[in-house]
């Protein structure tokens, strides 16, 4: 699908993969964390920060698709780590709601 049908998808993808890669690489390459190299701590921090940004990105993405941002971002956060993977996989199947299906704010 193109970016027009799924707005904000690039931020969801970027934060999801950056977070996972930045957390996996130090764990994979460093055997002893008591003597970890200097690059390991910034890599882990980048991974954690990008996954925190992911919770907001999936919420914004869900909101643009006509869904509840609080439900999507909140469940991804509360059910971590499976919530992160579940919301990411579900985001491929979410379809935009027509404006007539979205309840107006009162």
C-alpha cells in the first residue's frame, strides 16, 4: 500500500525497527556487560527511546486511520513486549475508516 492510504506509516516502521536493532546489537555483540564498550550504552539508550517514541507513533497512526490512539498506544505500552509486536503486525491490516464511520466529538 502507498503512503496516501496509510499516513504516518514511515514513523511506525522507523521507530519499531530502530528500537529493536539498537537493543539487539549490543546484547548480541557484548559478552560481559560489566566491561561493555563505550558504544553499548548509547545504543541501548537509542533503542529504549525509539521504542518509547513508537508508542506515540502507533497512536498517531491509529488516530489518522480513524481508530483510538489511546487504545492502540496504551495497549502496546501496557502489554510490552508482545503488545509492541502485536500492534505492529496489526497495523498492516488496519484499514482507514470513512468519515461517516467516525463518531463526532460531543
